[in-house]
C-alpha cells in the first residue's frame, strides 16, 4: 500500500500533468484519479480482506472507497494556463507516434530554439518511427514562441510540439 507521502506525490504529479484520468493497482488496492475542472478527485479501494486500509489524520482511508479532493494546485494551474496562452497563431504538431529529436545528431545544436525565426520549409525537429527518421517542417513563416516537447521524448500523433507566432 502507498504511504501518505507517496500518495501526495502521485496527486501532485497528476495535478501538474495533462493526464485527465489515472488508475494504479497493487496488492489488491486500486487508486483512481480523475480531473474535473482543475480539481483532482482520488478514489482508493482496498479489495484485500486480510489488510485493512490505514487511517491517517489527513485522509481517512476506508475499506470500501474514499474520495479526496485536492484544490491546492488549482491557483498554480490557472497561472500555468495563463502563461501557456502566450501569443501564438499556429501549433506544429507531430504527424505520427515516435521519438522526438530536436537536433540532427546528439552533438549538434537544436534545429530551432525559442525565438528562432522559421520559414515554411524550415526543419524544426525529427520524429523517429520504426527506425525511419522523419524531418518535420514548420509549414508556416514566423517565430517559435514555445517549445512543448523535450529531446528524446515519446510523442503522440497530433501532439503539439512547437507554438509559432506567424509573421
């Protein structure tokens, strides 16, 4: 069973991420979290009869199910949402699932950085899928105002990679 510190860490990580639903099962205990309107609801279910759930001062963990609401991250989320609403006109998205590389080789500089000016044919990154390295072009003329994915990160189809202010 998770300790309260581990449970707090999981709640914080889910609150700070873009994940809307999360379920974790171990030793007959299931933890389910779902975000609704910037608030994370957590449900803990202990299905093991031989080990009752522990009670703590902050969270009374009952044997059936308990919901805990974490609102302490909400002001930070609003601040992050305001920051992410920077002036941009276009998002360069991943055309496929794969690994993102921001430079042609590990020793090279990144194709683009925040503040870089790009044209339609400018290569902004590479997405590797099934050992094929696909160059991703900007497709617009403008300035990179935000980089939304890290080098070496697994990206999904349609995931925003860069935000561009068109010129």
